């Protein structure tokens, strides 16, 4: 029996840029030994729904998705929830495409399509926050939505500086969270304005925010917590640390984790892979090592 490839794409991602490439992408797929099933998503969680439907019935042998990181999140989450191990090819088509950058996928959509069917399998770690899966980042606080609100022109001109400045201008009246954070044998109780647990070389389109030498398959995510600055000097220390990538200082706590428990005094809103991830007072985060297999270039 011929193998089946399920191609799920978001027609509106990245201002619909996939529409002009769709025929060429499908041409790559139909030139293989796969029978190709094409599905265009119609709204939030539709990619997750269709992936789970096919996976549960063992109705496909490979899944290729195209869209932004949110679409990628839905596909990986669907497989994790139904416990199926089906290889995933990814054609980045969103605005930031952080996860595609970390996997070193081509920005050329046709080349990425070729890699999705001919690439090398790479087992990647997956995070889970209170039962909701995320592929590369869970965040709360002042910067958690900045990366998606900052104009692309500013990103191109200023790089990480635009990301940081966009958050700093919100400091007046910024929400502060009193948290108790526990990982391994370490307990931290303090007031924070931002936190992130990430497995990516890029967040919000900015490179190096999570530090150097991030490994996607080692069973650990990078955790960054920024304490509330009490004066301009402490604020300057935070800015300098973010600009230079020297993340461990009196104002920033940075480490690698595979499990984190967080207790908040009030509901804490989270962003998962750039999408709203709910409000939580008690947060349990686990990292599943090499849980989902992605296709990427063998030299990636």
C-alpha cells in the first residue's frame, strides 16, 4: 500500500505568502512515493484537530505542516496528546518562524518542502505546561508579547535592541508577579516582571536571547527570570545583560531545567509558542526529551 502524507497548511500565515508557492510545494510532494492529502486550516486549533483525527486512525505516515509557529505547535501538540510517533516536516510561513530558524530550515519554502520529505529525522524535546504542550517557548510578563507586537521594520534595523526597548517602554505601571520557583533542589522566592522557559536559538525573531549553544535534543530548556528593577541602575543592568547575552547577574536568573514548579500569588497569564496559553496560579512544567521527530537538512 502506498504511504500517505498529510499536508496541513495555514493559508493566512505570514500574510498568506504560501498561496504563491502552493503549486510548487505540491509538485515536490507529488514527485515522491507518497499519496498526498491536502488540508487548509480554517481557524484556531483546526490543525491540531485534523492531525489527531488522522493520527488516531493511523491514516498517514508523515505529516508536513506550513504556517507560523502556532501552526507548528498545534501539529506537535496533537501528536503528543494522542501518543503517536509520526515524523513531521515543517515549511515555515509565519512572521517570526523562531522554531524553523532553530531547526535550521531554509527560508525558501520550496527547499523546505523538499527537506520535509527527503531530510534527516531529528528527535526534538517538547515542553508541557499544565497539560498544554509547547515546542520552543513558554513565557509570562512584560516581554511575552513584545516579540509579536514589534514592527518588522524595527526588528530589521535594531535587532535585539528593538525587542528590549519595546518592553522597557512599558515599565511604568508594568505588572509584577510574586512567585515561588522550584527546580531541582533550588527554590527562589521573589518578584519578577518576566520569565521564559525556551528551547530555541530565536525568540520573536531575535537571535541569541536565550544564550549560546542551545541544544534542542538534550532534555533541557533554558529558563530566564527577570527580577523587578528597583531603580534606574538595576534597569540598566538588565538592559546590558540582555544586549550582551550575559544573562546571570543580580537582576536575571538563568539556568537549564527539565522540570519547574511555579506558585503565583495571583493568576499568571502565559504565552505558549507565541499564542495565549491560559492563566494559572500553580504551574508545572516538564520537558520530554526527544519526544517528536522533525525533518531537517542532514547538515543542520
